[in-house]
C-alpha cells in the first residue's frame, strides 16, 4: 500500500508542499488526498481517527497515522534520506520539531502562494479525492 499524504485542500502553502513532493517523488511512493475530501472523511471514520486541518497527516502501512514533524520527517525519509533537513529532523527532539511545525501551521494561510499548477494526466492519478473509499479499501485491504 502506498502512503497517503492528507493535506488542507484550502491552503495554498499546503498545495505548494504537495507539488514539491510530486516533483521529487520519482518512484511515485506517495498518494494524496485533501483532508476535506469524502475519501479522507471515510478513511478517518473507518479507522476511528479524528481529522484535523492543523497538520499534514500521513497514512502508511494500512495502520499508522503520522502527523506534524513526524509526517514531514517520513516524507523526507522516502524522498531523500541523505538531506540535511531530514538529518536535522532526526536529531531534534520531536516536541521541538512539532513546535516549529505548529508555528508554520499557524501562519501557513497567510503565506501568499500565487502559482496554480495544472497536473498532467499521470499526476492526477496520484490523487484519491474522488476515489470511492470502499472500492479503495477492498483493493488495498489495510489491516
């Protein structure tokens, strides 16, 4: 099962972050869904988890939910484990990394992101927003 990155679909900074991941994910490790999508709602309900718009959420291995700096660290571990940013996240205590994450999250909607990207056909397949959750569940059979 591919890890799913859930993001605030109404946040330009979050959209830019998703674009950044797609541009660097040559192996197409990640799938994406807006936290406001029916797919996200159904998945979180199925796993009895509460979705929050205050954090990026990674759903991996069919059972694990990662949030805040732990989710960011996981993304870097998959894209470029040799990067200085990933190494810094591994060294800093999680509570300090989360404080930094929370500071960014608090101002993310105030950051102007003027670029609007049109995804190509292949990139559009990475998004699960319009996928029927029950169909996805039967195909992916998470534990």
